[in-house]
C-alpha cells in the first residue's frame, strides 16, 4: 500500500519510519526543496494548490493523509475526488478554525473557555466587556506554537490589537487560570473503534512545547476520553487526533484539537506498545488498531534550534534520539528525545540530565 | 554522518530505519535493481568489485559497513584505502571461511566440534576415519541458510560428497548431539567497550532460522559472553557480531560467527532498550553504546516465502510486523514479526497464534 502525505516535515518522516515495516511506501507533496521526509519516500515538490501534481499524487497512492491542519480545504476537496483522504474534510475544516472548533466543543457539551468571534476592533471591544480581562486574542486560522496570538491584560492592550494580528478573523478567549496543560492522543479506525493513549502532561516555553510526560492512571483520563470520544464520533473521524486541555479546578477545559499525529505523542514511539504514527497508518489503511498501553515511564523533550552533540545525547541512559535531519534555526523544532525508564524517579533524573544538555547546547 | 552499506537487503533496510533518527544518512551499494533498502537511502547500483562505484561510495560516506560476510576481501581492501570500514578486513577474512573461523575458536580455547580441512575426496576419506560419522561436510565459504552443506550419515554418503559440493575447499565437522541452538549478539565499540544481549534460543526448519526466543537469565550467559569476548578482543572488532553455539551437555560448542547484524537479533528492535541495528551504527560511528537490556519477553518469527495478510498479522496482540518490501519467493526471507509480552506464558500463546497464521499462509 502506498500512502500519500501532504507535507514532508518531521511528522511525515516519522510516519514513514513507522509504516515502512508494515510494507507501506510513501510519497510526500511539499514545496520545500529540503523537506526532511524525502529521505524515506518519493518527494513530489509542488505547491499545495498545484492540481497537476495533486492529481499525480492521487493517481500514485491508495490513501492520502496530511501532517498539518492548514492544508487548504480545496486541496482536500480536489484530492477526495480521486482517492480517500483521512482524516476527512469536515475534521480539517473544524480543526483549522478556532471558531468552528470551539463552537463544536460547545455543541457537544465539552467545557471550554468563554469565547467570541472577532471580525473587527469594534467586536473586540464589545467582547472584552463580556469576557473580561485577561483574555487571549487569537487568529481563527494558521496559528501554531504561540504564533498568531496576543495576551490582553490591560485595557490598553486591547487598543489596536485586531490590527496588530493583521485585521483577520479572530477569536477572543477568556483567560483560564489553569494548573496544568494535558493532551490526549486518540485514534479512531475506519470501523469506528477508538483507542486512547494515557494523558500527557505538557510544558510549554515561549508558546512552544518543551516537555511531555506520559501519565500513569491520571484521575482525569476517563473524563478526557469521554470528551474526545464525542468529537471523534461526531466527525466520523479516521486516524490520530490530538486534543489539548487545560486542567482547571480538578476538571478539564478544551483548548484545541489537531487532526493529525502530534508533538505531545512522540513519546509513544518507545513509550507505548504501538506508536501514534503506526496507529494513524493502521487507521487510515483500514488495519486493526494497535495497543495504546504504556511501556514503562516516558517523557519527551523537544530539541529546538539545534540538536546537542549526538555523542552526548546518546551517552544518556534510557535516551532515544530523534534527529529530524533539518537545518538548525533558532526556534525551529529540529529533533526530540524520548526517555523511557522503569520508574518515575529515574525518569525525573534523566529529564534533568537531558535538560542540562539542551540548555547548554 | 553518512553511512555506506555494502548490500541493500533487509539488513541494510533495518540499519537505515535505526540510523535515520540518529541523523544518519545512507547509501547502499548493491547490484540488484530491486534492493529493498533503496526506499531508505541512495542506491548505488553496481557490482561489489566495481572500483569506480566503490570509489564513489567511499567519497560520499564517512564510514562503510556491510550486511553480508561474503563481500570479496579485495572490495574491503580497496575501500579501506579511502574510508574506515567496520568490522575490519581481518574479521571478515575469518568469518567468511569456516576453516579460519574454527581455527580461531581452537586458538582461543573455545570448544567447537571436531573439524578438518578438506581439499579433496582423499582428504575427506581420511578425515571421516578420524572424526567418524555422522559428520557434516560444509563448503569453507559462501554457505548460508543450510546451503553448501551435506550431512554424512552412512559410509555411502561420503562417496562423491566432495564433488557434490562442487569440489571446492570444504571443512568436515563432527556431528554434535546438541540439545539446543543458541546465539549471542554482541557489540564492541571503537574504544573496546563491549555489550552483550541476552542469549537467544533458535529453532531452524530446513536449515533456515524459524523462531528466536530471547532468554531470561540463561545459565550459560556468562560462559557465552566469555567466549564471544575473546573473539571480539582478538579481532579488535567494531560493530555487532553474532555468535552461534550448540548447547551440549550443559555447555556450549561454537558453531559459527557472523560479522554483522543477525537474524537472531531482530527481536531487539522492540525487545531490547537499544536494538542491534542502532548499536551497530553507534559502534561504527564512534558513539557510546546503548543498553542491551531486555524490554519484556520477546520472540521473533521469520516470514519465509510470503508475508501473511497484513490485517491478520496486525490483529495479533503484542505483534510487530517487519515487512521487507521484497518480492515473495519460496524459501526467501521476506519479513519477520516480533512478539513482545509482559510474561512468558502470554508469549507462548502469541507464538502459537502467529505460527498458525504463518503455516496457513
């Protein structure tokens, strides 16, 4: 079976590393000449709206998926005429737009911070009156890793904020005094079977995920699975979905979803029986899902800007390096490392060991 | 770092799957147009004695290794002028030839079946008188998977046997009434550090490895490590070495070595902290070695001739499929599956489950 992937970055690369042992082949459509997934499959170098090359991809592969949610809707619509695309266009439409996303949460009874649609500075001023400050103004589409958003703390932060984010459709979200950020990685098969990985506790630095720790028997696991299951079934979703929550007062408030394999699930390569990458491929290929159970205690640390010297990373016990083969650049995710240990206290000391390497790199 | 591999079969393919996350790139020199490793790196399609292409490979990569031991000695000598080659030429010279191999075991005090160099039918007749029957006549070089050998049980089996194996240099080995076959996968770093995986119990069918089961605290582990360590140090070996033994009377007799990653070590991908493939690459790249400790109870079953339907293999719990992407052909290794379980009794039932699939495939 040949899998087409829209985008050829590290997520595509890790999909191919997981799918090659299943006998799958890969083609990546990505305009970047140095797309790092090309080491593991065919690279169709074309823009995402290039119908000629999209058609070529559709003709070559059995199923298409994508590694980022800002794929243009018309790209998915075009491809869907010729080949199955998973997750489906509706999932992408919702996940791509914070307004649709939050509206779906509300419709499904999933708690989420107060929010309002912002189409102008006037509507922002009105919304601030209802929601109060602090609040966060975010572009409805195209935001990631803390980009495309602005925290409004004081009334003077509100002035001109709509223009500051480019005068594009936005959403205002009430600020949530959360005690932690967790994500649930879920997978749904073509036949509707769903499986959930253990909740992951995430730490962000400057809006970019820094550390994910897989939890053991988290008290909110069942609640999170209930919420995520509602979204999966409503969207008739196929593949891996990541769902980010704020922990608030012992409960959960939905932050956002990503209709794809997710950075906070990278630990599953070593830390779960079957990784998020393999399970995504199993789902879209119509295969039975693999086990989402943990193997030991795991954590994942992102390598941002540069990868520390490989001989130092590999010298850390229980450490598994994932170098993405990308050019180093400040703020860019260029790799991650997973630590898998027998017990939580060893894990904590390994995290400290790796962090000291990252901070001095 | 770019790694050159002589040979582009499944071992090269699994090396690349292990090395890509370390940031390594791969080039495979293999004359076969359909070499299955080419999905994961550059394919230099050339014969193993093609100096022009060997030179190109040497110029492109930082280090060269190989995935089979019958690489011509002059290929290694030629490459070694331009680029480090691991394991070294001496290791290859010994491992390629059963006479040199057995002579080294004897020199190092490692028990091995009685053996004699056979250069003619006359020398075979003489050797049979000393060693007795049953015995096994094997070509000194190029034998694998039970090919290039003949069991001599009766005096009439001896007649014409030398010609039957092609009138090439052979070795006669006394038949050993073994109770089991085990292998030890070892790795030695550039700085001389060595690590050993747990002993593996192997079952062959028609001379081809069928099943490998990783053992837990095998009583002969320390003895095997002692024997293998002698060979590693004597050869100043760098990389993974597989050492096959017969279990005889509660002790070990050396059968043969393979100077490379080995089929009986495939279970380490899921079943050990760091796989034989990653450890081979760490060794030849001058990186620290990874842990050889077990993760759960593991077994590996070869898929020979064909891979059963992927949806059936992936439906087995605890099962990890490795499809080599090769054309199916009777007697050909086209994949393997690893079972990793929490306990030995679950492992036994999973093995039975997978075997029933393989036998009916």
